[in-house]
C-alpha cells in the first residue's frame, strides 16, 4: 500500500505534467473548467485510492506508535500501543538496496523479517493474539 504523502506527491506531479497549476484540493479540482473528461476521471480514481490509503493509515495509528530510532541510523519503529514489548523494527534501505526491511520483535525475540510493513504488522498482531490466548488458557 502506498502512503498518503506519496499519493500527494503523485497528484502534484500529475498537475505539473498536465500544466494545471495552481492546483487545489482534488475534490475541488475535479470541478475545474480547465479539465477534460479524462482528467476528471483520473482525479476520481485518485480520490478512491487516497481515501483507502487514508483509512489504512488511520487504522494503523490507532494500533501503533511510530518513532524514528535515534540510536540506530536509518531506523524507525512501530510499537504496539497495547504492549510496548511488541515492536516492528524498520531498517531503511541503502543506496545499493533501497528496499526497507521490517523485523518483528517481541520482548527481544525475533519473529521474522518482512519486506512489507503490512505483513509484519499482521505477524505481530497474530503473535500478540496467540500470546493472549495462551495466557487465558492457563488461567
């Protein structure tokens, strides 16, 4: 999934490419008299993708804290709000390999390395659910 910040960059680049500056909010822009039907259709599709990405980002922000890791260069973390021992360690890519990696750590133990943050989040939440289930079973 692409971030809303990246989508905004794409929207602005599209406007520059189509010589549509100044540009306003896409919801207002689609009513701009300078646009043809194809451009209005592009904005409609863009808005659908943007709304979906925004909903996902809002859901993530309800579950996780995000912070830059000042101890390790080019690193950040997603921390589960309900249990700070559940962490996704994000290592940003390098010039040679620009893809980031996501490692699920629970109380210092690694539970996999992922190339997609959403897969890492699913694994972390699955591990958290299993841990709660095990605790409830013992009681």
